[in-house]
């Protein structure tokens, strides 16, 4: 091992810390984004024209907000959110400082993914539920969400994987993580084996997420 | 039981306003099977959605069991909808739920224990003859089985009204028949009132007591199925009836100059239509014996509608001129409509008994 990846073997503690930082960022921002994005995705689905809780002004507003946030490149979002991050988290650097921009970068994307996942549901099924006297809230939980587990699992997989990409960029605000590890040692100090090991670890992480997403989707497709 | 009063429904489309339903008033009685027939785009699917207010009428009122649905709050309306079952052309089952869970869906609203729900679901499965499919998913079922599940689900809250939106249009003829039989059974066994939306006259003929014919959003004709079949007043009703008989094929045979239509002198082609419940009488053999004429049947179509025979036949009649005239007179006295389609009798004058299109 020392011969193949000498620079990595020199600092296993830093590698371990970087993996941990990446997982912490992923866990927190992923969890928060999942909840907010799901909520937003459901809201834009049901409030649009013809939805079960039609509220056009709300839909229009959210629609524009999502488009606006999605149009900002993440690295710029990161910089522009510094004051807000400081306000919310008390600091704009480190893992804590990265969570706010990661959430802002992920939620609009995930909301769109959820919207298209829910749009896969046959409108006839919603109509059938309405004809049985289901309320809008019942339709959200017992029809939209229950019937869309497979497409939601696929949407979550795509979002989680793109979130891993974002955490690497968050290294720019000193958040650490694997991306920061690879840039600092692999690129800046020309320790090429560090870069390759990082790539392998990220590939492994992505595979695990993709496999579990596929598994959940398959289990819920009948 | 159901009363629609001047119901109108207008949609705003890009091309301007679309009047899907125009000033429709209907009365549907308890335990009746009421058909609404029309070509696609006639507004029948919109009309049936105006009954349970899945589409809120632009104007007009809807009453069910004396309650004005159009005057209810959203919450009250949801309560009312639980007493109105509805089934659809595409079945609209929950794909991620088993047959059992699909039928249990409307039951899981509190009030029932899980054992109570189980018992009810089993009872419903038995009713629709699908007890062995409880754990199957919809994708594992045939079209007919899916519709049976949908019917069971629609009946879960013991409604007294079932709305069927083209419920058999996606099924093959045999399966259609079995679903129609099931609906008829439910109608008799449970006293269920059923509204059937369809574009197939054969469906109306099979199970409906009354029918309304729709065209361009209007109900152009309505009444007992038997009397509409016997005596349609509008062109469109006649068109629908023609789809269920082969009698009008004689016209294309004449156009094609088929050999059978080239008459010998003394022959004529007649079309008889039974207008009353007398087809059971042996009319053809009676006239051939009594008036000494030959009746060669080319087309015949007899159907049993609302418990009475209905239909007619097209035949080449040959014989003595006086015999034929007397036979026609005799048939008319028995309430059989006689139409002379082709005439090659000796000394043809304008035959006074020649009927135009009914």
C-alpha cells in the first residue's frame, strides 16, 4: 500500500476526517433539503391550475422563486449567501457554514424533481380519490406520496448524487470534506494518488446511493 | 333520485369558450339503470361529472335524494360523494396497492376496525366474484378483473348510486358483457341506481331502462330504451340504433347493385319493423300462408330489449300484387311498420303505403 498510495498512507487521519466531513454535510443538508424540497414540490403540484388545492398566486410566486434560485451557479450562491449564513448559523465557514448554501442549492432542484415525480401519477387516479370523497390533504398523503414512492426514490437518488458534487465545492468556504482534501493535497501539492483515492471513495459513495435508490424503486414498483 | 335542472358547463379554452354541457335537465329514478349515449365530444363525460360535482356546473342545479349538491360546502360535498360510487374507462386503480388495499382505501377513514375493514373487503370481493385475487396487484389483473376491483372499491361505502364513465369501452366484447351482467346483478340485488355513460348502443340495449341521447352538449332525446329503439325521433338516435342492427345494410347492397336486389317482375323488397311487443307472433308464416306470397328473408334482426322483442327484417316478397298489398295492410294492422325499399311489381303506381324514413 505504501508503494501504491504513499501520500494517502501518510495521513490516514486527515482522510478519515475528510470522509466524515463529507458525510456530515451530506447528512445535514440532505436531510433538510429532502424535507423542504418535498414540501415545496408537493405545494407546487397541488396549487397549480387543476390541482387539488388550486392557489394560482402562491403557485406563480413559488414557481418564479425556484427558477430564480436554480439560475444561480452554486459557487456564486455560496459567496452571495455568506451574510445570511452568518445570521442563521453564527458562522459562514466550516461544515456549519456550508449547510445553508448547500440547502439553498439543493432545495429548488429537488422540488422540481419531486414535481416531475408526482406528475407521473395518472390524473385519473386522483380523480378516483376525489370521487370517493377524499380531502386534498388525504390525497397528498394517501395518493400522491404513497403512489409515487418509486419515482420519489429515483428523484432522491439523483439529487443526493448531485449534492455530493456540491459538497466538494463547499470546500471553497473552508468546509473541508473530500473535495477539499483532493484539491489541497492532490492538486495543489501534486500528490496525484490523493486525487485518485478520493475519486474512488466518491465513486463508491455514489454507487451505494444509486444501488439503494434502485432497490427502493424496484420494491415499490408493481 | 337524481334531478338535474338546466345544467350548463362551459370551459375556458384557448380557442374561446367551449360549451360542453348545455341546459340539460334530467330525472333519474331510484333503482333505474339510466344510459347517456353520445359520440365522443358530445359532453356526456362532463355531464356525468356534473352529477358528483367533479366538474362544478357553470349554472344549474343538481339534486340527489332531495339534497342540492350544488349548494353544499366542500366538506359536505365530500361526505355526499362517499355515497356516490364512480368507475372509469381506465379503471384508475392504485397501482402500488394490492386488490385488498385498493378496496380498503375508502374504508380507512376511521369508524371501522381493521377486522371490520377485512370483513367488508371480503364481502365486496365475493360480490364481484374476485375472492382469489385479494393479494394481487392491478398490473397482474386483466381489464375485466381491474374493472371488478374498481366496482368493489366504488361500492365500499354502500352507495345507492353508481356512475359509470365509459366503464366497458376499454374491454373486449365478452368482458364487456360480463361486466354489464355484474352491473345488472348489482342493480337487482342491491337496488343500486346506475348511470351508464357510453358510446355503444349495444351497452344501452343490454342493461338500460332509460336512455338520454346527447349531441353537442344537448340532450336531444330521452325516454324508455324500448320506445327510443322502436321509434327514434332524431337522426342521431337512428344512427346509434343502426349500429346495433344490420337492416340498413340493404341500402348498400342496392347501391352495389348486388344480385339479390335485381328483382324479377312481381317482386319487391320490403322492410318490416316491429314497433310493439308482438314479434312473438308468427307473422311471416301467417302472411305467406294467408296471402299466398313468398317471403325470402335477406336480413333479420330481432333483439330482446327491456323484456320485449324488438327489431325487424328485410325480405324479398313475391306473389300476386293484391296478395302483397293485403299482406302489407295486415302487418300494419298488427303495428308492424312496412317500408317498400324496391318495387318491381306489375302495374306499379305510386304505392301509397310507401313510408319515408321514420
